[in-house]
């Protein structure tokens, strides 16, 4: 599933390309991604048509577009969801892209892993071209037609490859989706997320905690997060993945943050001292910031930005996906195990696996 850096790349792209445009029509090619919509597909079309997109906002891995009627178009990307734009040009002064603007070809090299399994090299090379976004996209589920400029002029796109602007939901596995939902005030009165100063967030996102890159969390400090993690006997990696404690972290950046801080993911939160937990959170935030600078981590043509461009942070990964390879820090062979139903890749030398409940470090 895309994590904070990958979703932020998408959010920034939406801010550049679709904010300020008006929805002129909606094509529902498959209603299944609209399963969260009250009233079904027709309600989705009715509530979205004629509305102007006013901001693109993100909290953790949660993404939404605010509408001019005070509601929001909420987007869940799931495992394979992509939001792709066509027929748009970013206006002058639009938000700058946080990552690369072109994508490397998706190649495979059977010699890049000891087990001979092919590896996607799209994220390990400097990007060379922008992937062509076909007019007959496979797995296209919903197409939202937009005004061709930042006004309410009708789109000229007829849905068959015209020149009009559009926002497409492409999703192979359809674990994500779209729905229109009410916005409600944030509990702390701070902005709901990156991309908007308004203290509002979708009604179904109230359980999502602030993320490590959120200025509101940075202002108050992570002490509350640290205390809650240290009060739990759950494994520290499980705690990092708990979006109700701190949002935006998934399997990739949890492994990376733990490797950077030298802590095995199986260690209970209660067995770690406050400075160790703080170091883990700081390391994880630093890794996500670095990933964001190069467009995030892309695998197998997934997790691309709104222009179809891949990020290439995979070449910088220290732990995730590197089982069987040498630790970049000490040279030991990286190991992988299942922890709470999720894979955990670690260095047995740098990240000592606990044998019994630990004591605060």
C-alpha cells in the first residue's frame, strides 16, 4: 500500500493539476470502487457534478479533495489504486512537485537477487521518460471530467480520448475507492492535513492520527506518541503501523526507520526507553522526508504520481526488500520474518532480535 511519501506525491500533483477546476461530468465504468458512497454510484455522480475542487489535502496515507459546497471527495488508493490526470497543465504559481517529473522504464533483471527472482528496476535508475497515459487505460474504473481551465467552462472531452481534462481512478485490485463525504472540525483545532489551513477533515478520518511530518505534531512534539507506544506491550513495528497512534507509516518505512535506529521490530514498546522510541520516530521521519524528495518508492508500475511517473527511492532502501543481501551498514546478511502478519526485514547484527521481554534501554 502506498505510504506517506507516495500519497504526498499524488496530493501535490492533484494540487498542481486539478485544484480550481470544476467537475463537468462523471463516468462510472465500474461501481465497485464507489462501495463506500452513501446512495451508491448515482449519488456519487450527482453530488460531484458541478462542484469545484478547492484543495488537495492529506493526513498520513489518507487523501481528499475539498469541494466548494463544504464536502470532500475522499480517495482511498488501497493496494493498487492510482489517480492519473490528463489534459491539464499546472497553472503558474502552482505547488511545486516534491519528486521527479519523469519515470524510468519498468525493466527486470534476473541477476539482481540471489534467488534469481526478477526485480523491477524502475525505482533504481534515474527516470528517463514520462510514461504514456493511454486513452484506453486498463483497469480504468472512474473518470471525472474537469473544466479545461480554472473556470467552469465545459470540458471538451467526450470520454473517448478527447482533449478535455480528466481525473481517472485506475485500480487493478479495487481495494481502494472514492466517495463524497462531509467534513467535520478537527478535535484540536489545527489544520486537518497537508494542503489546507482549514481545521477540517472527512468524517471517516477522525480515527487517523497526525503523521510525523505534520507541522501540528511537530509543534506539540512527539511526547504523547512516545508515551502511548511505551505503554503498550505490542511489538514496536506493530505500533509504528497503527494509524491511530501515528499515521503515514507502512511496511516499507517502518522497516527503514527501525533499521536506521538499530532496533528490531519485535521489541515491545514497553521495553524501550523514551530516547529509543524518539530515535525511532525521528529516523522514520527522516527516511520519509528523503523518500519524498525523490518521488517515493515505486514497485511494479505501482505508486506513481498523477502523471504516471515513478519515484526511485527503492535504490536507497536499507532494509525493506533486501533479505538475503548484505547490510549496507555492517555487511551481515539481511533476514526476513513475519511479524503480526507482516514481513519484517532486518539486520541480525545491527538489530538484535529479542529473546525475552526486554528492559528499557
